[in-house]
C-alpha cells in the first residue's frame, strides 16, 4: 500500500506543480500583469489550499480516503482543462486568476489522504512512511516544474494545464483500482469505532501554536518556489527550462538525502530541534540568494534551501502526528497539509509583493525573509519545552494504560486457571 500511496502522491504533485510557478510567469511575462495582482492571486490560492485541506482531513475521517481522493481528482481534471482553454484563447486575466484558486481547492481536498493512511503506523514505520511520502511529494515538485518548463518553452502555456489534466486522470485511476473502499484512516486494526473531532484550543493548544509557527516556517521555505522563480526569470533573466532544472535539483537532493538526514536526527531527544535547525539552514539559503547572479549560483542556493526543507518537513509532521489519535488522524493531517501547502502558496503572495515594494534593491527582500524566519525560529525555540512536556506526559499516560491493560489480561488469565507469571 505504501508504494501505491507514494506513486499517487508523486503524480498528484506533478499535476499541481507543473502549473504552480508558470501561472505567475505567464501572467507577468505574457500578459504584463502587475506583481501585486499576481501576489493577490496567490493569496487567494493560499487561502483555498488552507481551507480545502482542513475540510479534506475531516471528510477523510468521516467517509474514508478513497471517496475524498476521487472527488478531488475528478473535479481537478475538468478544471485543469478549462483553465488551459482560457489561457489558449487569451481570456480575461480576471477570469484566469479567479479560476486558479478554485482548481487548487479541489486538488487540496485529497491531499491529506495518503498521510492519514500512513498515520496509523508507529515508531520507525511512521517516520519511514512519512519520509517516503515526502520523497514522492518532492519528486513531484521536481518533475512537475521541470516538465512544465519544457512544455511552456517548447509548446505553449496551455499545454502545461492539459498535461496536468492527464496526470490527474492517472491518479484517479490508481486510486480507484488500489485504494480500498473500506479503508478508514481514523481506525487502527484493533481500535473501536470513534467519532471524528476537530482540534480544540482547550485540549490541543500547544499543537495548534506549533502549527501556526510551522505555517510561517513553510511560508519562508516557500520562497524557493514562486518567488525564486520570479526573481530568476524577471531579474536574473534565467530561461524557463533552467528554472525547471532548479526544481529538478530540489527533487534530486531530497531523493538522495531525505532518508539519511531523517535517520540522523530521529534519535534526537527534543522533538522540535530538527525544525529549529531547518529554519536556520533556510536563513543561510536566503542570505546566499543575495550573492547569486545566474543559474549556477541559484543551483547552490536551491541545494541549501532544500536541506532546510528536509529538516522542516518530516520532523514537523512527526510532531503533530504523535499528538493525534483515532478520532482525529485525518483532521490532524489535514491541518498539517493545510499549513504546509498554504504557507508555501502564500509565499507566492508575499514574495512578489515584497519585490514590488523593494524594486530599488531586491536584495532587501531576501534580507527581510531571512529576518522573518529568524523571528519565527525564536518562537520555535520558546515552544519546544512545552511540546516536549506534553509529549512525555502523553507517552507516560500511554505507558500506564498499557500496563493496566496487561495486568487486567494477567488477572483474567489467572481467574481462568491459565498460567500467569506467578504460576509454576
């Protein structure tokens, strides 16, 4: 099942990211759309991603992942075709920028499903499952923009959206054939049926605060996508195919280093420490961007930013998953997917907006996001002890419950005359 989930995640991200940076480039280069309008489009897109994945997580808990995935993929097929047609006929910019967030919303509903299925695992299986999904996701992030860059350079921008529709067809077929109708991520094999629930401020305060900080961390990390693409295309005159190669570098680094890096940090006592380190690596990447003058320097920047991304993604997902339970696995993965994707998408609003304000010296935009990340990381450092205390308290309660259950089974065995530890 994990292999199928990785394939679905990879293809899903190929379909989405093939269009993600090139909507902004199409609007800026081909339609001379002001940066603030492009940024506003991605602001709405980010809000759509946020709401769709929170909603998707709850739907997964209630109806199972298969139905939710098929709904999202099938609607995304039609919307991708329509969007490609609108670009082909040079429809009004307002119509294009209104439809793109809707496409993101429908695709986002299905996004938490693979992680919610994996979340029933424990220990190393959980970490490895998330690592494999992250590799698949980033393979999609690498291959999608690379293919989108080739298609837009060799053919046209509409071909990118038609290609995206074809990919969603393949994902829908895989889901229909391989994902079981009866599979419900909120229940483990030995868990009773439970009622789904949202996160609450009273019971899940520290996790919710952590999710807010992770949102800001991924907003900063998202500068490696659309803002870096716009910076490369509009100000460093890097061609589209080379921008695609930058994303291929991102995917290659993740494929090679994701599992080794996660294995290196998974034994660290403090759960939040890898996330803090990931933010610091991101700061180094942002400051390095100010020194870049062409493709080769941007390649080095992408490697640094990707290392920071690796240290952010699976460790932060592991933290929130450790605080989930049978009644809210889908919801928790929905929240996590929402803050991850909405943060990265919101970067496409904040980045172009900062470029517009700082046209007189664009290096200031990269200094600003580095300073922002530093402030977020201070928040991470402050919340880390609270997260750790909650985790250790939760683990202690789990150990006590397991001990009581074991003692009860021993007592029952003794009453039935079966051998217990006191019988010889």
